[in-house]
């Protein structure tokens, strides 16, 4: 067994995330990785990342790889209030960072799909992760503008190997396990 260094972001919600939050640098943790697929990485494109809720965390790694591939990266995060806006400085390393808050305490008031940047700038690719209603709204925006869009589904996953079938999602190609055939899907493949 080999050791890797791991950086993660979590929000204390229950016993599991409370335990993760108690870990200190140098502590050991058993994990199974990598699971599933990943976002596509275009080259020299104008990309938009839209994250909400816990979908804010995984897009940071994508922003890094998009920037390294020569893409312009704009990240749009939707959070409830200013106190929920995390990783902003880290995102700034890879491009522009914009925020919407439901209460208007930071950035533009409203939801990510209501942000003014969506009418001001033309994007070549859209990537999103977060609550399903938000991702469906981002997918609708992308479809209307004829922009390729990929979503990372946040289905509950128990086994991670496609055996338990608790993470199945309906696609145009039949039912697929999010843990093995996802979590990233092109919006054209989902029955939304």
C-alpha cells in the first residue's frame, strides 16, 4: 500500500464529515479512488464552470487542468450567503471568479443562471456540479445557446463499483451507474 497526499474540502453535516474535519495533517485515511470518469479538457477555449453547494469543491481541480490546457477559465459560484463562499482565492489562480448569493450579501443576488455574465460573454464550453435543479438550469442555458455542457451528478453512491445500483441515472443509452459510467455526463446523454 502506498501513501498519497490528499487535500480536500468538506462541510460538517453529520458524523462522517465531522470525523473528516477532525483529521490533522499526517493522519491516515483509507480511500478508494479513482472512481468513474472525468470532465473533458478542451484546448484554447473560453470555458465556464458553474458550481453550487458542495459542487463548488470539485470544480477547483477542473479549473486547474483547464488553465494548464490553455483555456480561459471563468468560474461562477452560487451560494446561499457570503459565509458559504469558499476557495475564492484558490479559484482566482486559474481565472475569473464570480459569485451569486441567494441573500445578496456578496456578488450578484440570485442564482448562478441569473448572473449577468451569461448575457455578456460567449462561452465555448460549460461544466457544472451542484444541486440537480441548478445543473438542470445550467443545462437548459447551454442547450439554448448551443454550448457543449457536461454535468457531474451528485447521486448517492454506496459501493463505487456498480454492484449496488443505488446511483443509477437514466440516459438516452439506458440506465447507467453514476459511480462507474459517470459521474460526468454530457447533457445530451441525460434524459432531462
